[in-house]
C-alpha cells in the first residue's frame, strides 16, 4: 500500500504566453490519481483504483458537469471550502507507458492570489 502523495505537474500543451495573454485563468492537465492502492495521508482510509473504477469516476464527472455541478480543486488536499483554488474542467483515464492507467484532470485556476501559489505541486 502506498501513501497518497502530491504529484509533480504533468506536461501541458497549453501555451501560456500565447493562450493566456488575455485570460483570467490558468489551465493545465495534471495526473491526479494513478492506478494502485493508496492510503490517504490525512484521513488514513485506503482506496484501490483500477482502470474500471477510474473510468466510472470519469463517467460520473461528465454527468455532474452536464447537471452544472462543479468539482472544486482543494489546495494541499484540504477539506475546507475556503482552500479551493479553482475547478476541474475535464476528467479522463489514460494509459501510461508502463501499461498502467491513471486519471488526469484539466484544471482551471483563476489568476490572482492563487496564481502566486505553487499550485501545480499542491493541487
């Protein structure tokens, strides 16, 4: 069993200088949940994520989005609403080079105070 960790940023095709010049938000793809069994670092519960479970998460996310339900992005794995820094725009499952799967999220974070944080390392 592994501990839940904060992952490094995933390379993005988002061209910051070009596409963000007049934007009021920052968007990038991030690996948010790789395949495996994980233990939550704060709460202590464990969760097993396999391809089928991750695909169900992605399907449910799409349904929620169609209903207008937004999924917040917690800064530092917080459960406090005032620590949310933006919203998930898309969720998908991708196969990695090692043959395992992972859930990736397209994150949308408004610029401003939150843009000064090292978000990619903590969201």
